[in-house]
């Protein structure tokens, strides 16, 4: 469950690609079209919300291309494409648009996700923490809606057995702090301590570390499909160069609901989000299907 097109690739792209490659059924539900995003492709600048207001439709195509790169074919928009509008950054007038996701009725929005759960019967759900990972209103709302939907779906017996929230361990941030400082367009300019980042989780609270380093290329391809959002010269790619494949290929999660399974990763972290669950042996993805 993600807020905008591109969030799936940035925060869970490696994990989604890995499970899709293993034959698991991976469903992406995106809540808005990201209409209020920046546009880094000059010839598309007039698609912006204040001009033609066509960015959202364009981003559907970017999302589909990104998911194709990740090998994920089941892509939905919460309530259908265009049901909820990007709310923009916290405190902006766009938060008050009656169509903004920030204004969504919680149970109505959760109901749309319950419909998806009835159909797909997820064993594991991934969303954001209550802070929306970094405070964007649509991420906070995605958290609220996903958690409410899980509660409603569990009452029907179709909800997820485990729920994870995206996370970045403080130790990983610490290691990256200096690399951040040297990147062009560093979005965290002036940050001197990991405690000043708007995210970061104590290592002891991390539950799972998914190592999909060998699918690093799929994640990079997915990010590049979101060209309006992530400039070619982005600090993301600069950091990826500094850190190697681990920067893109390893993702971390906290466990918000369900039993923690056996951990055979570093620090006793789970190396598999399905650890401890009874799973059918997945059919390997057919060669050439990705
Ligand atoms: Zn987002």
C-alpha cells in the first residue's frame, strides 16, 4: 500500500521484485496519482497541477513501466485511478482540496482496500508507520487506511497475518550520512546527526532485512521509469554509486502485527517477510516473463 507512484520503487522496489521473481503474488495498491509532484522533465513541465494538470494521468504510465521492471503485474489504484488526489506537502492549501486523499473518509477508503484483500487474500501487507515514514500527509493517510482495512479484513478472515512498516535503521543512516553530505542536490543538506533526519529507526526495533541485492538493476530501472519525479542526476543514483548494490537492493521493515518468524539475517532480523507463515511453494516465475 503506497501513497504515490514512485513510492513503491523507492521504498519497497527490491522487496517487491524479489517476491515477484520467486513466484509470490504481489499486489500494489497506490492511493493517489501524484498530481502535485515536481516535474524534472523540462518538456513535460506544463503538465503541472497549476498548468494543464495532467501529471497524474502521465504518472499512471510511469507507474506501469516501473512495475513492469519490478515484475509486478497486479497494480491497482485505491478506489480506482483518480478517486483520490495527491494532497501535496503538509500545510499546503492542496491539503484542503475535497478530493485530496488527506480529506478521505477513513472507512470508505479502507473499504476499497478490503475489496482488494477479499480478492487477493494477502498473507503479508507492507505500508508506512504512523508518521508516514517522513511526514507527507498522503503517506500518513495511507498508513491509517491500510491499518483500518487490515482490521476490517481480519474480522472477515481475509486480512494479512503479518503487517510490516517501511524503515531505515539508524546504523544504515549513520553510515550514509557523509555520503549524503557530498551528493549534488542533497535533500538533507545541513543535517549533521542521524537524529535530525525525518526518519530512522533504532536497529533494535527493526524486524526484517530483505536482501535483494541481485535485483538491484530492476529497482534502478523502476526508479528510472519515474523520470518526471527523479532526475537523472538525482542524489539517489549518486548514493547508489557510492554504496554499491546494497543501497538499492536491501530494504528494512518493522513488524507492526503478527508473530515474528525465525531470524537468520544479521542481528537476528528476519530475512523473509513470510518467515513463520505457512506458504505454498511458489511456482518460479517463467523465464522471460519479467
Ligand atoms: Zn510519496
